């Protein structure tokens, strides 16, 4: 076999993510307020862009025939959907892996550009960000809630806490807003108050101190009376406090030192939120003739148009080829951004409409009607990729008569059930705990027995799934539970 240089022709297909397509994907994950900032920067950098008063002005845009071929390719990608909001932005990650194997140099350059600091924060920037109190609490809720309803209410309560960690809204108002029983809100608040840092979720200073005293196992009758009279502590009425607490000087000094070691504002240990208040991206109201009216919050979405008169004026004044090339580039950028923002709005509305359809019970009757729902299920219904739905629901909030909720809150995991509707995994966990708590100490339930009992109740689970849920809740095996209950004398 001879060795030597030679030329080969090879034809292959590859997915090349242009900078504009990368930007279009990034726009999907931005909230309306972030889009507003992005548009402000675009207005400053592109003289052909202007803010319009109504949608009809978009028809004033010049014919994009002058757009250079490179820019038109991005516009063509965005327009390929033919009414389907996901076509140009709905990228399958598997396609990128396939393209990597082709050895195409353009693939590498595109991904390198997408991973640059312009699109994503550097490792140093991410490491320096402070975790907010809400983020810290939200991360703990999922593994502690017994049901999706309790998890939903608890997350809603976390959203109502102030920077110090206090809850100023009454429980009755929360129950009325969410359409649930007061007892359910009280249980959810108890869950929030069990989170770290101890003291969050308190409704006043006395309750905050009480939670911390209980955590430290120092909440005895004497400490309870001291906490009930914090106003006297503030005024320094030591003699009166000692009489109320029925303690001597030494015990009172210990109690006072203990009291002063507690944190009156536990939430301030964490960074504050970037925004003072959540601004909803999607507005949902009941329709006059039934159904639901779903719209984007246009108060935070300026309408962009191409300034046609200014474009014509500039084109007439461009004598050099360099100036004409610059003007064509700016026109292409303007046309692309307008189309990309329009496509983003259609995609968000499409996803929000499907969410309302799937979770209509929540909007009608409250949290108790939440159904198990996954990104994949929504993606299949609206014929988009799961990654597209994930981007659309990130950092987006929905307003309805029950309050303002993050779109991610409407997705809860589930398992199969006999009726085919599915059941929340949190509900299954709660049922497993109830069965093990009520079991006869002389007849401890094995995992196989639990599977049979759950199937009789309509839950279709495998034995390994039951074991996984049981271990996740910290419930021991049948042998461990038998030994523990025997030692407890049950």
C-alpha cells in the first residue's frame, strides 16, 4: 500500500449555531425585565431600531432584500417555523454531539463562541454570587414536603418572606388567595419554619426567638415566659423579669445570655434578591365567556420597529462601500431581533397555554387540584423539544387571581396510577410514611407488602421504587423498623 498525500472530497451535513441563533436561544431563557434591558442595549447600539407604539408599525420595516446573505441565513432559520414557535430554536442536544463527530471546524468555533463570557458568566463570576434567602429555602423544600400541595404552598410562603425572613402576610389571606384550607397553610408554614436557618417563617420577633430556643432545646417554661416579655427585656426591668420567670440571679443571667445569642433577623445572613419585587411575564384571567385569557405582560415589553425614514436617509448618504456594508449589517441585526422577539413571544404563549390546559384544576379550585406534570409531557403536546420548554419556563412568572407563581412550580413529578392520570411522587411518599407509621409492630410491612397495598390503592410502582422512596424519607427497612419499635417498647 503506497503512502503519500492525496485529496479527497467528502460531503456531510452539520448543525452550525451562528451567533444570531445562539442569541435567539438565549432570549428564550430571559425574563421580560431582562429582555427590557437587552432591548435598551440594542437601541443604543443600533441607530435603525426604534420603539413603536403599536404592532402595526412593524409593517414599516424596509424590505430585507438589502440584508446581507449572512444575516438572512439567521432570519431564515427563525422564519422556518411557519407558525410553529419552536422550529429554529428547538435544538436537540444530541444533534450537537453528532456534529462533533464530523470534525467540522465551524462546529467548534460556534460552541466556543456560545461558551464565551458574553453569553455565560465565568467560573469566577459564578463563585462570587451570593445565594439569596429564597434560593436557599427553595432548595430544601422538595425533599421535606409530604405532598405536592404542601410543597406548592410552602414555596409560595417562601416567596412572601421579607429580607429578614419574616412572614408579614396573614395565613387566612394566603389560604384565601390559594383556595386551600387554613390547616393546609399552617402545615406548610410549619414546614418552612423547620428549614435552615432556624427562625425563618416567623411572624414576629417572639416566634423567631422561640423557634431558635426550641432548636437549641432550651425552650422550657422559664424561657417561654422570658420570650413572652421581650418588651420588659428591652426596658431592662430585670427584677420584674426574675419574678415572672421565677428564677434566681444566676439562672436569669444564663437565660439572658442564651436569649442574646439568638439571631433576631436570620434571613439577613443571605444575599438579597436582585429585584425588589417579582414582575409577572404572563397574565391569566378568566374569560367572560368561559375559558382563560392568556397574554404577555406588555408593560415590560417595548415594541421594536425599524426606523424607515432614517434608514432611507442614511442609505442615500452612504457613498463608500464600507458605509453601505455597515448599514446593511445594522439593518440585518434590526430585522433579526424583531423577528426573534416575536418568535419568543409566540413560544412563551404556546407553553403558557398548555400549562393552563394541563393544570386548569389549580386555577379553578386551588393547590389541591395540582396534577403531576413534566417538561416532556408539555413538550410532546405542543410539539417542541423538552429543552425549549425548559428555557421558556426558566425565570418566568405567571400572574392569576390566586397570586404570582413561577412557571416551574406547575411541574411536579409523578408515578403511574390505575386511572391512567398519574399520581404525584410526593403523594406516594406520604402514603408510604402513613402505612409504615400505622403498621403493627408484630407485623412489620415488607417492601413487597407495601407494593401490594399501594397497588390496591391505585398506585402502580415497582418494589425498587418503593424502596427508593422509603430510603429518601429516612424510613428504615422492615428489619430496622422491627428492631426500633421493639426497643421503643411498642
